[in-house]
C-alpha cells in the first residue's frame, strides 16, 4: 500500500485532540526562515498540513497556501479552525507541475512507507518552480517502527536522504538536528533539512 492506513486512521480518530496538542507557541525558526526566503506573494505547499497551524503563518505572511493532508479528520479540523481550504489527499495521489515557490513538509514524510518515499520526493520536485525551496522535518535514523499509538515511522539517515534529494534535482542547503517529544510522549532525534531545486531529473 502506498500509504499507511493505520496511521491515517489514528489521526482521523484523534484529530481534535491532535490539533490542540500540535498548536505551536509561535512560528519555528525554520518556518520564519522559509517565509523570509520565499518571494513576496509567492506560493507554498503545506505537504501534510495537519491541523493547519503552519499554513496560517504562511497566510499571515501574504503567501498563497495550498494545504493537503491524507487524514480527513485533520483536514476537517484545519478548515474548521482556520478556513484554509485544506484538501484531503494521500501523498501518493499528489501530482502538480511547477506550481509552487516552496514546499513545507514538516514531520510528515516520515509516515510514508520507505519504498514509496523516492517517488513522493520526485513528485515534490516536479511541483516546484526552478529554484524552489524545500523544507523537510522528520525523525533521524535508519529504523522503521511503529510508535505506541501504532503510527508508522520510517526514520531517515541524513546522508542517505540527502542523496535521495540529489537524485530528484535538489541541492541541500542545510541540515541540523535536535531532540523532541512526540504526540505519544516519547523523545527522539529530529532532522531539519533545507534544500533548493536546481534541476529536473525525474
């Protein structure tokens, strides 16, 4: 299956609770940097928008936001809370060409089954205009696991993931790491990766 239904079912079931838990105190430094780098009035894709908190910040900055998520529960929560016009779409169905100046994929690609991730990355590359920006936040490492709630996590090694981006026409600008506590209460190492599209390869 190109997406993990168990993970989607969990988010559907707990959408309202997750929306409250995921509300940030303010925009992260990565989000602020993305906004600064995007052209004024530009277009951005929130790829896995969750409850829409980051989409709201993009909209406040005057950017045109397209927000998608595979969980119908989270899409409904995002639209009820923010009226952002979020669309329910699993990542394997995404197929837009040269539409965006930036793609924001904050802790969403880790739920993509490992074998399907290269194809999803290629679709994100195709969706970006030349020199478009990509941000990815995800769990770092090399394991595939389910957390205590049953969600699928495919951790990615920084070097291997950078190579995957290179194959889809990206040049990595910056990689940093931090620790964080997830919705299930466990702590893990996080990877934050910023890249720019330099060419079309797929």
